[in-house]
C-alpha cells in the first residue's frame, strides 16, 4: 500500500519542472530508509552540464546517509527515462573542452555506481546513450514493456564515454555487448529482461509508471535489512567480482564480513530475534 500511495502522489507531480531543480531528492516519511532520486528536466531529461552537476551534488549527499537502505532512481517525464547527452548543448562546446566534459560525465556515473547502498533504477520509457549508461551504473534495473534502450553513440561517430563499453559487457556478456554497441540498435523491454540487461520487465500500466511501482516494491524489501549489512554485501559482490579469481573474491568477502561484526546493528538483530520483535537498525 505504501508504494501505491507514493506512486499516486508522484504521478500527480509528473511533468512539473524547474529550471533550477533538474534533479529532485526526497526522503519520504512513508518509506523510511529509502531515498527517491528523480531526473526532472522535461521533456527527455537530456544530460546537460547543469543536470550533471546537480546529480553529482545529490549523490554526494546520499553517500553520507548512513541509515539509508536503498535509493530509487526514476524520471518525472512520461515515457522517457533519459535520452542521453544534451546534443544541442554540445554544439557550443569547443573541441578542446570535450575531453573534460566527457570525463565529468563519466565521473557522474561513477559516483552513482559507487554509492555504498543498493540503487534501483526504474526505466519507464526511453533510455538512450548516456541514459542507458546511467542505468548501468545502478545495481538493480527494472523496465516497463514499452521501454526502449540503446547505446547509440556509433550513429553519432563516437563511442560510449560514460562507462558503457565496460559495464555493458559485464552485464550481458562481451559478444552481445559488442553487437549492441557496434550496431547501436534498440533493445525493447522484453528482450532486455531476456538478455539480463534488466532484472525485471513489467507490463506498463495506465499511469505509465509500472517500472517505478516495481522498483518501490523491491525497495520495500530492503527497509527492514541492516544498512551496514547491505553496504558490505554490495562491497563484497562488486569488489569481489572485479578482484578476479574466486579466491581473491573470498578475501574481499572476508574483509566485508569483518565490517559487520563490530556493529550495534548486529547485536540488535540478535536481541530482536531473542525477544521475537522487529529490529531497530541505526546503521551503526
């Protein structure tokens, strides 16, 4: 019920925009432990320098929230998650400034991927180029059946510059990633689920926010989990996978486990189990 009431409120606010608020960050009281991060630059959430700067600012704020158990990334624009870079803006950027701009964009997505808590992405529509790269920087992706995704950069005589050439192969495998990047072709929701690009593809609803509803359902499963445990689990999986051999990954897992042993939350969980009550985690 909490998800549906929140969805209704957000739907009523869809389409509202502010020149100074291209990224919205809220901590709804009805969903303690969950942060909602929204792209709010209609009509297509093109990633401008301003949007990128605001997103990095909000990500820095989220990173310091020790009690958070999850983040849901979504769009306020109907039928669009993010269309990628603002190409109109790029027309006015000098060639010598392009490398710095691409690096800033890459760091923005890196900031997203390095958030210590789980990040769930709701794709209710189009996610093109940098928009898909942004989604690839999250932990769990949910899309609707009308979603359309692609890394289209080769059509513009460039390549993905926000981590797409590295994250996509890790998600769908090297051969398939090469095909998708070389061709720049569209991948629709059902295929995205089939190839593992998203965790779930859900039937779109009349409100056009089915992916967001599903993302909130997943987020609700995190709300009574230990915040430190979620962070350490993410660390163990992400860093352990990148470490290479299983033995090296096990060393990362051990290090992460050592991070939960001295916490007050661990003791609270044991006491709550003994007392047959719900634990009150504080992220400490």
